[in-house]
C-alpha cells in the first residue's frame, strides 16, 4: 500500500473513532474531500467495531455503517444521505440494503450526472472488486460511455486517482475507435498524442499511445506531423518509441538517427530499426556520437555498445577515463553488454567519485569469475570509504559468498548508511549459520561471536535457535 493510501486509510479510521467517541457530533461532513480509501476504511471500522455505541447511530454517516442491516436500510431513506456511503451500501451483503442503496444511487446519478461521476467514480472502481460491486461499476461505466466527450470524462482524464484515469482513457479510446469509421482524423490523433505525451502513468500512457498508433496506421495520408512531434517529446519510453516508429510512415525516417542516443533502450531499438529501414547504418552513426568532440553522453555510449562488437571494446575502455561520470558509467555498462570483463581496468573504478560508475563496476564484476580479492573488497567497506564505494564492494562480497561476506555483513550492521545497514541485516538473518560451520572456513567460536555481535538483527528466540544449532549455549 502506498503512502497516500495509508494516509487515507488512517484518516478514515480516525474519523470512525471520532464518531464512536462522540467527538464528531454535529451536522458537518465527517470526511470532507476524502478519497475512496478513507471511505472504505471508515465503513469497515464502524461495522467491525466490537463496542459500537448505540447513540453513535444518531450521526447519519454512522447509521449508514451500522452493524444492524435494518438501521443501514432505514438510513438510506433519510434526506440527502452521504453519496460515498450510498455507493458502498450498493455492495452490501444484505439484499434489502443493496436494493434500496442502488435505487438511491441511480437517482443521484440521474439528478446530477457530472457531480456524481466525478465524486464517486474512484470509489465505485474500488467497490467493483467486491462480490456485489459489479452493479455500480456497470452503471457508472455506462454513464461515462454515454457522456463520452463531455465534461465528466474530460475531468477524469486528469484525476489524481489512477484507476479512474485509466478507466477514462479506455472509454475515450473506445469512443475514438468507434468514430474512426465516421472520419476521425488529424485533430483526434493530435489529442491522443498530447494525452500520451503528458501521461506519467505507464499503463494509461500505453492506452493513449496504442490508440494513436492505430489511428495513424488507418490514416491514408500518413500520420499528422504535429502528432508525431508530440509523441517524440513524450515523457514515457513507450510514447517516444511510438513517435520514432511513425517517422518512417511520415516520410521522416532520416530523423530517426537523432534518437539512437535516447535515454531509453526501447527508443534506441526503434531508432535502429528505422535507420536500417531507411538504408542507414546505426553503427556508424552511434560511433560518430561517441567519438565526436563533446558529443558523448551516457545514453549515446550505450547506444553504441548495442551496435558494437568485441573489436570495439578498446574505444569503450578509453571512455572509462572520460571527465563526465555518467559517460564513464555508460562505458562500463557497454563493456558488460559486449561480455568483456577486464578486472584490472574495472577494479580501480570502484573508487570512482561518481556513484553510477561504482554501481556499474559492481554489476559487471559480480558476473565475472575474475573478481577483486577479498582483502581489497573488505578494505573498501570500511567506514572511511564513501557510501557508494562501500555499497559496491559489499555487493561483490555478497556475490562471492563465504565467510568474508558474513564478516562484512556483521561489520556493516553499524554502518552509517541506512540502506547498507538494512541489506546487512537481511543478509545476516538469511545466512545458513549451521552450514557455515561445515565449510571449513570458520569454527563455532567465531560463528558464536559473530552471532552475538549481530544480536540486534534477531529476536531472542531466533538468536538462541541459531546458537544451539552450532553447538553453543545462549
């Protein structure tokens, strides 16, 4: 559960407690502006509370959540019942409560469709996962489809609630597809591209992007140039890759070379395809990107490595001395893509001042049999070293395994880096202490000392169990 959902859930529980304690007396709203998670938590807390106060039912919201179904049903006949709780009661386990709630919700939707759709769609989507929640979901989906192109659907496109935004995108795309035969064209394609480019949610972005690609493919005159440019400037890789793919159909395949150095591997792959389809050579273009003065970037280096062969390893090795840290990291990753491991070259880069370089070196060397010696790695996890160097060296120690990794893990339980401490604690707890006794690398006395030094990582039972398994008393 994300932080926002946790906050909303706690808000709903706190409101329920306030109602039960009498602190929420009065006619004001109990959860003004609350999201769906707050309302479902409010309802659950009230209905499951073991000491529900009878006088709490005097509060209209509390009556709608009363454990007694007859009181819930009666509360639905009150004037202006809380819409969110009416929607929740539509999925109630009691048939009589459900029937009355559904009539009330249908009346609310008919009386003010815009307000009801904007206010309740996120909640109805959550309720749709319940056994009796399909009715309200179908009702609202039907209302949104009937209002396609209207203000409610347009507003939901920008909703902070992800499920609501995804539903609105799907319905809008269905409407565009249905209108395609009736002449959907450049304006619709531009709108789809704009939505796709601005979207930060990958699932919703893909919905808009797929629709834009389908509409562009159906266009007899080729995709609209403005729509293609919008896609090329999109936030997500899927969106930009769609723009690159459309360049050839738009007669602009020569522009694909610009995206061979995109930060996304997906976009780079589409650019290589487009360049080849136009008769170009991605290898030559990417090599020019990394050899030209001031042109090298981390993404350009990766793009070159994706086209290169092992004979190009010297060029990537030379780039490990580049003044820009991101380029050095890209060169290290490129060597790994070429399956070229040079421990003598890479080990000193564990001490690189750029954290990205140290991470890339650790990832490369962890897959190589020619790793740095244990002593040199243990030296690099000492507190005097920078945090990123300690993290990289510890990753290699864990990849190597054995007692050096365990000794380092126990040392790092007191490290100043919270991430390293957490990883070390996880390693210590997951370690097979009994098996370590039989590897010949250590004895029971050392294992017992390491266990006692790492006592904070275990509760008393777990610590005692491990000590007994290696033949020691607690």
